[in-house]
């Protein structure tokens, strides 16, 4: 999974957000004790990994994340790795591989490596049709489902990157639920990238990430930071959101959610990894709950137990057989758009 350099990367590029330990260091106990690596010039580093190195790294990334790196990504992988080599002061791809794979799994260099290797492209209100559904159908259905005084809504943005999806959900909820104070809303964002999660916690977004946010919502729920082209979500939104590092290849210890976003991540996975992820994710979906996927995720065949409402929208069957109200399965995409009163 290689990045488009034009796209937003947390921390500026795929730069690591923390210092890394030197390979020669025997013992590192705290961040403060880590010695910044000596600068080495990139001219000392070969421009590309060899085919054998590519294979070793591809296997490593696959084992760690489920992501498949194809041979065509050789240049991009090399570019990404060179940044880690420079940061750690290591002069060759093989030495860095040996260094990395000898580190304990919780060592910060693993975080920096994964942050560098993965693509974090995201922005608010990505895929407009999905957010129209969320605002006009899903929230109304959730409101009608509530029994009793305590109203709850639980949403998981899985592979949330810098939090743009989670804050879009929060923004729509704040705009659409008139009795917001009576709700207990949880929007959990998780991502394998530590830098991405740290960025999400700042609740700040650049102009590019904000470009699709409707003006009225921007004014109501975000504030522009002085002297910066950066917008910060207001407390009404940050109160609903929490962010945590998590690898989708592992189960997430959480209570079930009413809605799970799993977008633009499985495109990079092979069938085996997709199955593992979907197995972990679907266990955490309430009966009657919804799964929103990216249009190119390639998971249709793996979701046969779910009701397909749209190419990007699936519902877990209700135990009690309650009728789905979000959309009629028989509706064509066109009718569905019309039912939301969307502009073409
Ligand atoms: C392209 S972004 C998608 C962000 C957002 N869901 C969206 O659609 O705008 C993909 C994210 O998936 C994350 N990711 C990749 N492999 C992962 C894994 N095994 N577990 C959790 N997150 C992963 C990456 O760190 C990256 O932030």
C-alpha cells in the first residue's frame, strides 16, 4: 500500500512522529533517553531495494498488517524505507530489516515503520452519498429505535487514519439530533498508525481535508486557528470521539456498535487478510447494525451473511426480524439517490 505523495500524511509526509532508537543502543527505557540518530546523507543509501529485499519487506508487512506489497511498488517502498534509514542512521535496507526484526514488538520503531509504510489519505465528508444516507436515514432510524430515556449510539471508524471520518460522523450527529444532550454517543476511531492516531486526537484539519465540509457545518462546529490554515473541531464534536491504536488483524475488545465504517483499507489486503479483518469486525456489529465500506473494497463475496443494501452498505440481519428501514434492498442505486433527494 503505497502513498500518493500529494495526499495528506499525518505529521507531514509519512514522517515518524517520534524519535527512534539507534540500533547500537542496548537498552532504551524512556523517550527522553533516546539519542537522536546522526544525520546521514541519502546519497550513501542505494536508491532501490533489491528484489530479495523487496520480498523480505513485503512478507514482513503482510505478516504485520495484512497488506500486500506488489513488485510494482518497489520504488515507492524504497522511498518510504529511505526515510526510516535516514532517521535511524542505518545505511542499508538489509541492515534496517535486521535491526527492525530484532526489536521487541512494542518498540516505537515498529510504529514508525508501519506509519511510514501505510497510506493515510482521508478527508471529511469523503463519499457524499454515504453521508447523505447517514444524515437522512441512519440517524432517523437510530432515533426511532431508542426505547427508554437513555439514548445510545455507538459508531466505529475502523482504520480511521487522522480521524476525518469520525469527525464527519460527529459533525452530522451534532447537526441532525435536536436532543443531543439526551444521547450517549460514542465514536471510536482506530488505526494501526500511531502518528495517525495522535494526529486524530488533536482534532485539527487543514484546508484540503475540510474542503467538502458544508459551510454552515464548518461555521457551527469548527473554529479556524489564528494565523494558521488549520481548523479545530469544537468540544461538541471532540466530546463524542475517542481514538486508539489497533490492528484490524486482531480482535478489538469492545462492545458492539450500531455502525462500523471500514473504508479504503481492505483494498490493500488479499483475500485471506480480508477474511480475518471481516471476521473481527462483524463480531462487533449489533444485529440490525450497518457496515459501510469503500466502493472498491472488493468484499461483496465475503459478506454473504449480510443484507446488501448498496454496493457500499450492508446490514447485519436482525435476530428478531425487524424490517430494515435504511433502504429497501430492491431499490436501484438511482432510486436510492432519488429517495435521499440528492443532486445528480
Ligand atoms: C487510506 S486510509 C483510510 C482512512 C478512512 N477510512 C477513509 O476512508 O478516508 C487507510 C488507513 O488504514 C490503516 N491501516 C492499514 N492497515 C491497517 C491494519 N492492519 N489495521 C488498522 N489500520 C490499518 C492505515 O494506517 C491508514 O490510516
